[in-house]
């Protein structure tokens, strides 16, 4: 069975972000796609210190349980969805700390995997947050799955988020589209795109 990994980047285990991700998960399950929501928790999360150790080992030098768990789960997942609350018009800092390390060290497992971001806010900054999260996917050749709007839900509490009927519909549409995308890719006989050796010119010329 195909599986989608959903990351809840909020400190609230069952808050608005979770409410949005759960609606996506329901739609995935209705399409016979398995899902798992991993919560980033409330403990401090180490950011990337640019030590470069992952270049040699393929893994982050800070091997905490959350990182290790996601490092494994990402390899098994057919698709990835990242959910975040909006903090000052951007994703939660703890989530970015985690994603910086995860994407920098494990991008080889991300390439070609369909992905989407989902955000939750009380009032404003949703689309800026959505854009920032999509940057992780679009630098890694991940097909971005879309919905009928920029994936956001509004509310300060889970109860409020559940009243955002349009937000919930956006999540279900996203789940349906993600299921369609991973199944379509799985059933395709087309070879993966040709990839050139990477060039990096660091803006020096
Ligand atoms: C530090 C902090 C900053 C926030 N900044 C914003 C913001 O810029 N715009 C907004 O609409 N809501 C903001 N909020 C509210 C949350 O985005 C909102 O309550 C969100 O739905 C919470 O999701 P959760 O229940 O999954 O944590 C902020 C909340 C916190 C704690």
C-alpha cells in the first residue's frame, strides 16, 4: 500500500495544523493510501550549524530521535506533506530548524517524491509561510501537489479550524490530488528524467 508521511510542525499535538493534516489524511485513506502524522513535539530542536558532516556520512551529526525517525520514514514514504502554524508570517522556527537539517542531509531520499505544504493561521501570513515551505520541495526536484487554493486553514484553536469549511475542503482536495499523483507516478512506465552532473557557481562569475 502506498504511504504518505505528514509532519505536524506545531507544538500543539492536536491543534489547527493537526486538524488540517487529519483532513488530508482522511482523504488519503478514502483513496486507499496509508498515512502517518509525525508530531515534532515541544522539546527544543537543534538547527543546522553548517558543519558539513552530512556530506561525508549522509546523515546529520545531531542524531536526535525526531531526526532519526523522520530520516527512516522519509525513505519509505511515497509522498510528503509538511504542516506548520504561521509564526510572524513564516513557518514555526523549530520546524525550520528540523527541515534545514533533514533536507540538507537527506535530500537524496526526497527527489521525485510528491510533496505539499499546509499552513494554519489565525489571520494573516498564510501564503508567505506556504511559499517558504514550498522552497524545500522546489530545490529538490519534488513534484509539488496543489489544491484548489493555497493550502491554508484559519483558526486559533482546533475548534475554530473545524469551522473553516473552505479550509477543510482545500485539505480534502489536496489529499485526493496527492493520492492521484503518487498512484499515477507508480503506474507510469516512463523513465525518471535525465539528470546532469550538478554545477555550482556561487555567484562569483
Ligand atoms: C509565536 C506566534 C506567532 C504567531 N504569528 C501569527 C501570524 O503571523 N499570523 C497569524 O495569523 N497567526 C499567528 N499566530 C497564531 C497561529 O498561527 C495560529 O493560532 C495557528 O492556527 C496555530 O496552529 P496550531 O494549533 O497547529 O499550533 C502566531 C502564534 C504564535 C504562538
